[in-house]
C-alpha cells in the first residue's frame, strides 16, 4: 500500500497513524505542493512504478484536493505510462481503471474525493486544466469531519468558499437537473450556516461536521452538472498569478454573479429565493461579500498584479467546460470588460 499525503503536519500524522494500524507493508509519498502540477503526477507515477515491483495493492490519498487529484491521476496512469503529459493535453485518454484508490479528504471544500477530475498546472505553459476520466473516481471515499479539525483558519475559509462557489455554480449550471439542484441547495445551506463558525473556531465540531456534509452534497451536484464562469476564469487567473484556487474563486464569485445577473441569468434569482433571500440577488451577493471581508479576502485581484498584459492569456484559456455551462453565454468583450473591472 502507498499512502499519499501533503506537506502538512496533519496529513503526515494521519498517514503515519494509518500505516501503523493497517498491518501491511506501507510506503509514504509526500512530495505534493498546494497547487499541483503535472510533474507531481509524474513523480508519483515513477514512485508507484518503482514500488510495483513489490506489488502496490492500493493507493490511499490523505489530504486536500491537491493531494487527492495527484493521487487519482497517478493511480490510474501508473500501470500504463510513466508520464501524464499526453493525458493532460488530451492526446491520450484513460481507458481502464488502474491501481485501486481510497481518498480521505482533510479539507471541506474541493470534492475531489468523489469526482472524475484531476486539476493540474503545466508550469512551463502556465495552463491549468483537468485530466478527466470515470476510471479515476476513487473506489472509496472516507469523509470524516474529524480529519478537518486541524485545518488553519485561512484554509478553512478558502476551501469553504470554493465549496460555496461550486454549489452556487452547480445550481445555476446549464446542465443542472432537479436532482443536482437539490444536492447543491443542501450543500449551500449548510456551508452558509457553518462556514463562519468553522472559520471563527476550528474546534467547533458541529460546524466542522456541517461543512464536511455540505462539501459532500456540493460535490455530488457539480460532479454531474459541471460549474460556471467563476471556475472557467479562476483556472487561468490563478495559474498565471499564483493565487490559491479557493481564494481566487472567493474573489471572483460576487463579481461573476453580478455579471450573470446583468446579462439575464434569472436562475440566480431562483437560487436566492430558495436560500431564503426572497429573490433578492443583491442580498445574496452582499452576504458573500460579508463572508469575504470576515475571512480577510480581497475585493479583487489587483493585489496579485492582474493587468491588461494578462488578458489575452486568460481569454484564451478560460473556455473550459465550466465556462460552457455558465447560465448565460459570455462573449469575448464581456470577459475583457469584466477583467478590466477586476484590476
């Protein structure tokens, strides 16, 4: 068995404890950064292929979305290749399941433990996109809120706002159904209730449990419905400027909601009504901005250096499946004007 973890002390602690209790031969791999790259997958593939000589029966990923995404891709690819690059750039597809994978999320936010995506950055080109395959879905996901109790406040906020963004975008997605919207709504309500409490007091068990459940509901929704323009834009902007994904989503969310409403996305009014804002989208957006201020999240991306020189790159790389499922179509001019206001 190979236990894959992040750099955090909590991840290492859980991996060590699991290793001691499993009663089988265990190897550890911890070389994964918070914003994972294709090279991290390649490194883990090399590790797994080396260990395969003594037979790897299972990969266990213990960490946030970065750790789980790298582990998903590497476990699927290790039996067939030593490099993930062709799969990242769409030149090859994953055709069958690889090494069995178990995911233990230590954050409440990304949903990576139950999705078919592995979101990665190719550092030379600064492209951020996904390897996608049903064959990468974990064989089992253990969503235990106790694993999140030691999350620092900033990570609680960033991962929680990522989950909130996922819920809102899944509800408003063009591919949403009544079922996925009900999942999203369950998650949104829990996150809006418990995220401020989890941020204020990491030892608040009720809040941590609520966030864990809310994040899972949201993942069940967006894994079927896709997302929207926040994620479409957050990938190139975050990759280009080095902004953590959850933080980037939190910054963009109120701005994108305002843009979508201005362009006629009535589904957001339906969402506001369902949450309890009586159809007043302005109240929903005001609440999101209140969260951001409480969590110390900037109003825009100007502090990170976004300028007009970046616009061409963002425009070129934002047309993902997330952008295609935005509730209204955004033209190039819409996006360029939007970026201008973010600076």
